[in-house]
């Protein structure tokens, strides 16, 4: 927290809007529209819920298929399966770690040949680096398939001068506790399509018809964000630029301290944008470095320093055993060697020194 959230929370208590309704929600949505460049925003309980609503709006259900990133977090995929549709996974491009446009073209051509095109495509902006949205859109536009950007990790990142997600039919953002800014949980669905957002808004409030008695012509969800959390979100959003600067400085600090080590490389930054460097991720080549990813992770853990492997690809997840995946070797290799280093905005120079000393100690002497 920056400290400014507290004054906003006091305002919430003063007005007694301690509910999933109230003026902070509108303020948070307007501020997010301003930051992202999307015309319309809807604040909900999580990024996962935002994706669920977008897919529901597109009418996705049993019998449908939806393309998703193979290398991502489950929240960007689970709603596809929960709606009864089949997820089809597409591997990452080694230059960006995000969905490979040529493999997406293969996936859609394969669907066209079978007369069963996916109903949507959901790429991910991985670790705060945007996917190559224009290249992916060129593929989806040829088949008129809507693209929903999972920008949960990419708030504050840009792609060709636009905010992450902008240019997709809709984008989702997350304010979960581990993200670059947080409302203590929460998500946002953003789109230039007013109809999409208004339908999602209705669905997020139990699909109540606008009549005094309670009437429902379809089933919705209780997904609206609390006005209390929206106040925290408003306060946090004001600090976004600072946080991106800080995360990028942390990335640079690791590079400075570890860049000379043989066998260690950093997640590349694509030439088309500016990543928010939500997490600093490295690859460890055991033959060159002299230790593998797990040895380094456990050495850090022994010093009470938490580091995690990068996301395990979806096609390797037991819950998706047997699922179709186009490619898959890139994500598998990244998972085998990839480590997310401590990256919290509060990390100081002394912390960086201490972490890097442990990593350096694992290297071949
Ligand atoms: C965090 C995250 C989500 C889900 O967001 P929640 O707010 O935690 O539901 C979805 N996709 C990716 C890639 C994420 O990192």
C-alpha cells in the first residue's frame, strides 16, 4: 500500500457504501478506462471472473472450443473448461514467451479443415510482456474470431504505444495480491464494446432485469467488486507508473548482478513494446551454469528466499491430460529452466545483493 488508500477507505466508511455498489466502483472503472484507453470497464471480484463473463457474453458453451495460451496461469484458462468448452493450447514464441502467431495460424487452419473453428482466442501477456497483438489479430481477423487478451499480469505495459490489451475485443486485468498493484483481490473487464460490458455488468449482478421485482431471463453470477476494494484500487492505480519503474529497476538490478554469469539469461523484452517486468524471470542452462533451476531454487529456499519455477504449461497439467496442444516444446523448455525471482516493489538493493549472492554461489566455480 502507498498510504493514500487509507483516506479513500475512510471516505467509503463515511458514506457507508460497504457493498458491491457505491461511488468508488464508478471511479475505479473510469480510472482504469483512462489508464488502459478502453472506452468501458467493469470492476469484478477477480481477473478469472472477468474472463468468465467475457466468454459467457460470446455465448461459449458445451461443444465449442477456445484457443488459449499453453504457457500461462490457470486463471486465464479455467473459465473455458468451466463453461463446458474445450481448451486448445498454443505454444509460446521463444522470443517473447507469449503465444506464437504462426502456431495460432496452424491451430485455426486445422479447425477450419475440420469445420470446427474455435469460438475465441485468449492469449496471455506473460509476466507483464504483451503478446504480439497485431500479429495475432491478423490471424483471428481472417476467421472473424474474437480475441480476448489476458492482460492480468500486464497492467502498465505497452504494445506499440498502446496499453496492454488495447486492440483486443476485450481484455482482463487482475488486482490479486500478487499483481503489480492490488486491491486485496479484484479484476477488471475492459472493452470498447459497450454492449459487451453492459451484458457482462448484468451477468455480474445475478442477471437481474431492470424491474422492481426480481426477474431473470438468464443466469448470472455474483461477481461485482466491493466498493471497499474499489477504493483501494483507486489509490493503488495512482501509483502504477512508480510501480512499473520500480519493477523495471529491479529487473535491471538483477541483470547488473547476474548478467556476467555463464548459463543465465533473462526473459527477453520484445521490440514491439515496454514490459512492466511484473516478475523478473531467468533461464538457467545447467551445463553452462553448473547447477539446474531446482538446485538454485532450493538454495534460495534454504535462505528463506522464495523463488518459483515459471508457469507449468497447460498441456502438462493433469487436469488437461489429453488436451490438444499446437507445439509445446518451447513452453516445456522454458518451464524446465525458468525461475521467477523475488520481484516485489518493496525489494531493496540489500535484498537484491543477498539473493544474487546465493545464486552466484550455485554457479560452477
Ligand atoms: C492472476 C492471473 C489471472 C487471474 O486473475 P485473478 O484475479 O487472480 O483471478 C489470470 N491470468 C493470468 C495470466 C494471471 O496471472
